[in-house]
């Protein structure tokens, strides 16, 4: 059985030793949004290597620069290093939809997990909104259910021409990747604003039908298309056919923002 994610998850005691602070300090930082660990059914905290990097940065700011916890949180927000909380109930909405899709087909967790290449436990956690999945994993699930990621956005209702910034549909696609849907309904395009934290990205390569255009608004983006590597900076634009295997990540130290358009809405 394949692992749910290539990244290992660490318990709070392990993280405390790696970072050099006590578990109680990590818990207090969590209350300020410095870290948002995954939770098991038993409510144990699970951390990724990205969480450890962020917490080490926080410890550096406390020890070397003498900042208190609120000041650390403000600085990390300005640097674009804090993972944003899910908006509009995004994680829960995805879980509900995944479970509904599976039950409508009369399937148990095991065959779906096997077909997609993730563990039963990870799929179960996704359906219960205890975990978030990378873009590549969401794409595999969408392909299995013969739909697209757009269906995970809770975008079934009609939409007016104007989408106020606070009314966008939001999808958290794994740690550090936030997708904001900019238009939906009877459209021939699927425009998103991607907000990508440092070192976060799509995960494995993936494909789908259609064509894609992207424009880097802020930060850097490394994208691989058909195993050819490209490094994009602010102001750069990029076009490719979606059926070509592609993957991407933010190689920089600050948040990357990308206007990303798929057509037709097959992502």
C-alpha cells in the first residue's frame, strides 16, 4: 500500500526536540496561528517537515531577535510564511463531497484508495476533514470520480458577473496551497488566484484535458512541463496544454501569487 503522502508526520514531542523548545511553547504558538497541525481521531497533533521549518524560524526570531510571539506572528505573515486557515468551510466541504461521491457509487474506502494510490487511513481522514490533499491527489480523486476539482469548490449555485473579494470560493489544496475561484457557473474558463507558501506546491505531476495560462503576480514559481523546467518571476506569463504532465512549487522565501486560468473547466 502506498503512503498517504511522501512527507512523514511528526508528533509534538519529536518536533519540540527538533526545534529546541518545549511542547507547551509549540501549543502556545499554535493559538496564535504560527502552526496548524493535523489532528488524528484521538486529537493527537501531527506535524510536517514544513511545520518544523516554520517553527525553527519562529525560534530564531525569538532567541536571536528577541521578538515575542505576537510580533513573530506578524513578521511571518508579512513574509507570507503562515499557512492561511481554510475559508468558507473548504476542508469540510471537500470531505462531504468525497464521501458522497464514494457512497453514491456503493464503494468502500479500500478500492478508492487503491485506485488513487493513497492509504485507506488518509482517504478516511480526507472525508472527515482531518487532512488536506495536494493538488495532484485531488486531481486523481476527481479523475476517479469522473469529475474535476471545480466540483470540490461548492460552486453549484449561479454566479453574477461581479465576485467580491470576500465572496470567492476557496479550496485548501494541501499544506500551503490556497486556491480562490474567481468565476464560476456557465463559463468556458476556470480562473483562479493561487496563493502558494514557500516550498509548497502541487505534489506529484498530474494531467487533465484543456489548456492553461498563468501570470505571476508576486513571488516565484518553478514549473515542470513534460520534464522541462521553468523558473517564473513576477510579470512572467506561461501557457501550456494541460494533457502534458506538469508539477509546480514555490522555490522562494515569500508567498507566491499566481493568476491561473484553465479552459475549459476540466481542472
